[in-house]
C-alpha cells in the first residue's frame, strides 16, 4: 500500500477515476489528495464508517471529492 497521500488517494479511487487522476499534473493530484484527507477528517458520518471499515470510508471520501470536482 502506498504511503504518500497521492498514492493512497489513487489506490482508493474507482479504476476509471484513477486513470483520469493519474493523467493529471502532480500539483492537481496533490490538491485532490489533500481534499480527500480533509474529507476523511471532517466527515462525521465517515467516522462511523471508518470504525466499521476503514477502506470503505476512504473510498467514500474519494468518491465525494471526485463528485465535487465534476
């Protein structure tokens, strides 16, 4: 499992979104990864999901970030 934020973010994305983000400039990838980490830390309902399934919480946070991006 990757340890850097961008690698971790890419790992939890759906395959079609992973390809799109992987093709972006590094700065944009870092911005999205930071938004993902912020979403993980601020989502109250994600706290409950994180207790049950950390991978599911990470995937849900990634989905939310990408949905906001359009």
